[in-house]
C-alpha cells in the first residue's frame, strides 16, 4: 500500500489576503484558484517554491463556528513545518518581508530552526534539517 498527504487545509479569513501573504511574503506558488459554484467557494491551493509534495489548501471559514479557529488550528502549538535548503537566506528574506519570528534561530541536533507566525498567527517552524535526517533524504 502506498499513501500520501496531498493537501493540508488551513482555515483563512479571506482568500485574497491569504493568497497575497503566501505568494508575496513567503514566495509560495499559487497552484490553483478555482471557483466552485455548487458550493459557492473557491478551491485555492498554494505550495512552497520548488515543492513537489503536500500543498496548502486555503479554506475560507464559511460558518461562524469555524471563525475562532482562524490562526489557532493547533491550539497555539507549531502547526506547519517549512523545510528549506538555505535557512539563513530564507530567514533574512522573511524578516525583510515583515514576517514575525516568535522564537529566534537556534541550532538543534536535527538542524536550524526558528518559529514564525503567518498572517493569522498560526505558528510555523522554518527548518533546515541536517543531511542525516530521514525526511531530508526523501524530499530535498
């Protein structure tokens, strides 16, 4: 059996502001933006540059009970992990684009890491994993 995660849904307040943030501030690629008239929703998918794996589905909160989860899908824990081939390049680029880091860069046994917030407050790790990490051998 072979399975994989294709999309991770991220609840957002507004499609266009989320697209703007992910494509302009983080340099993600807009993979798809399709209106679905039967649901009166858009199917919006973004991916990190050069990524061939899992993508982010930007899912606009469509019910009042979904709105409190915008920016807090993981109860304040780091939720998403963005791996890079050049930590310092991306860290400084993100700083210059106004990305807020809530934990400074730190060398860990698995590589370099810093924690940043997206436009809604979700926490992300910016990572450059060591070459000996299993995930690096599969993805980079």
